[in-house]
C-alpha cells in the first residue's frame, strides 16, 4: 500500500481537499492574545508516543511552542520514544533527548518533571487508568477520545475528577471542522425549527475502515469496538448539534465482512498474515511504504510484538463492522445512526429534521479507493502524477443545504478550514493549548469538557450492552459515575 499523509491523523484516513487548505476563510480562526510577558510555559508530558502523539508534538515544537513545552515521554516501547526524540531534533537540532518513563512510573514522572498537563494518546482501554493516576499525581489531563471504553472506566475517572478537582479535556476535533460547525449554527439559528430527529450514516472505506481490523482496535477489550472508538466522534457531534443528552439506546450489528470466518465463507482462504511485503493486496498496509510507519511500528516490534499491519481477515477480531443504533434524546429527538467499515467510498450523510424544515449535510472524503498496477491501494493518488484523483460521479467535497417548508432548497456556504480532519485539528489545538488567551468566547462552544467526553462514550457503551443483551439500554442504568 502506498502511503503519505500529514502526521495529525490516521495515515490511512482520506486526505480530502479541505485537509490541504492553508488559507482559512475569515472568521474561522479565532483571535488570541499573546501570552503575558514573563509567563512560564506549561509543562506537558506525552503518554503514549504512537501516531496520534505526533499532532501534539508538532504543535508544541511549532506553532504553540511559546505557550507550552514537552518535558517528558511515557511509553512502554523505547523505539517509539526514540522516534520522538529524533523528531525533536528534526525541529531543533540542538534538542537533547527528553526524560523517558514507563507506565508504572507515571507518578514519578509527574513529580520529577513538574508536569502541569499530561497528554494521553495511548490505546483506548488504558485511558481510564492513566487519566485517574495523572489527576491523583497532581496534573491536569488532555485525553484523546474515547474518554473510556466501559462504564467502570467512566466511574473511575468521575471519582478522580470529584476527589482532585482537577481538569480533564477530551479532544473532539470533528466539532471544529467548518462543515460540522456550520451545521450547528444552522440548527441553533432556528432555521429548521425544533429538531425532532436526526439520520446519520457514516461510511468507512476498505482502506481506512480496514485499519481498525489490523491492530489493537480489533479486540473489543482494547477499543470498545467501533461504537466506542470511532462513533464516539459521531455521537459527540449529535449531542453537540442538538445541545441535548442521550437517554436510551438500542443497537444491532455484527462482523459481516472482515475476519477469518467471513474470508473463508467467501472463498478467500489464503490471506497473507500481515500487510508488509504482501504486494498486490488492496486490503494490506505495507509498513515499509512510509518512513513514519516503519519507524514507529516495524522497527519497534522487537520490543513488544505489536504488529500494526495484521491482515484484517486474520483470526481474533471481536468488534463489529456493520452497526446500527437508535438513540432517544432527553428533549424528545431520535437519532438513527449507521456505521459501515467496508464501503467503496468514505464519507457521511446527516439529515436533521425539524418542525420548520430539514438540513442535510453530505461529505465525500474519498470517492473511491484507487489501486496501483500491482493491486495495492493508493492512499493519496494526488501524490502520484498522472493518477486520476476523483470519481466524476462521486467527487470529494461537502454540501450543506437547508430546506424550509414550502420553500426551495438553499445551499449554506461552508467556510474553508485548515489542517486535517476536515479542517478541525488546527483550531482544536489552539483551543487546547492557548484557550485561556482567547479574545472572545466561542459562540459555538466547541471546546469539549469532561462531561462531553462521558456523554459521547455513554452512547457507545450502552450500544455495546444492547448488542450483548438484545434489549434497549438507558444511559442512567450504566451508572457512569456522574450526572449527565
Ligand atoms: N481524535 C482523532 O481523530 C484520533 C485519531 C487517531 C487516534 N486517536 C486516539 O489516539 C489514541 C492513540 O492512537 P494511535 O493511533 O496513536 O495508537 P498507536 O498504537 O499508534 O499508539 C499508542 C501508543 O501507546 C503506547 N502504549 C500502550 N500501552 C500504554 C500504556 N499503558 N501507557 C502508555 N502508553 C502506552 C504504545 O506503545 C504506543 O506507542 C487512541 O486513543 C485513539 O483513539 C484519535
């Protein structure tokens, strides 16, 4: 598989035009005051030095180096820590390696390095423990989604927040993508009246979708499955768009495409064990095709045996690839949601029905997966001159429309953003790293707090319980440890 891509997102995720924009529209980037003269930079530790950590490292050694600095690494794998020490040297040739710690030494790290804020970018199942211990060690926390993978994890964090009074921020970058922010503006403006229901379909393609079946996410104990790991982004969006709280959840789903049994049933018995060196296979990820993948994963395997490129049809998968969820909200709206992880194109469609009309958002992030002469999927066709870059019938793009009763449809302009994830990551980083210097409060209230993190995983955790029992599950019965 041919890879390329920014370090701020999953290397298999699509790179739609909005993620390449360098010139955001007026008003998209908030204004910030300069830091007061003499104010000490905040001291950050990065816990979990895998791929996602790169976004924070780039920010704190680049645009936000005036307000914060990384003072320590924590990861069980020394090769991945080496990679980031090298990254620091690439940013500043005279940079010395930072102090490094293993997970059992977290409290010592916070004390010795006088850490103000711990950034948690480790696998999902470890978040609850690492957030709890960081708070109790005396640091605030920025934690990647999902906040926790199960109800006990949520309760554990709730206890630590209540007992320490310290801050936890869950990062929800999708809110900051201008198309998603604009939909919130449309709903909040009252243009479609009171919202009565939302229909939300998310399609992951056979490159990006398959990635969740190649590594730790494939085990539900690690990720909570895609209803927690991936859909917590989507459930957070709906919670935030509606400014409401989920109340009851019913889910249905199964593993119907990936996995060894499905491959056998389809007559594909001889799959490669792993993607690296498996030329000619559109489901494979070759770690040698990208220096970052090779450095962070292939060369780090000898320390922990973590393989980033397992065949998505190899045995051991315990998560679903087709999921449907119904969510009732407290104020009365219903969400019908579906997630598919083996689609030929990637993107999403949202319909919001209201008492005065409906809003519709359609986003195509990758129109089709292009395959090279050898049969490998090409992640970024625009990096290879001469390759077609879009399907004329399904061009990459985004469209937001509003239609009020008895009126024609109107298209709502979506302003250009900056950075990855539909233009969301760069502005998210500004809010996380220098939010206290904002000159005006955000009318869209995009900065997610700890409660937003709980509300988002509440739906996925309830959905997992519903999958197990076949029954609807109320969020209250999960006893997540905090009043939502
Ligand atoms: N917001 C987004 O769009 C987005 C995108 C990608 C990843 N993420 C999130 O970031 C997190 C990391 O994902 P990734 O793709 O970088 O994974 P990764 O596998 O690349 O990296 C995880 C790192 O954590 C380390 N680790 C394992 N156990 C640990 C422990 N107990 N303590 C500390 N470190 C530990 C691993 O050695 C590895 O270096 C996940 O929670 C994921 O959901 C979010």
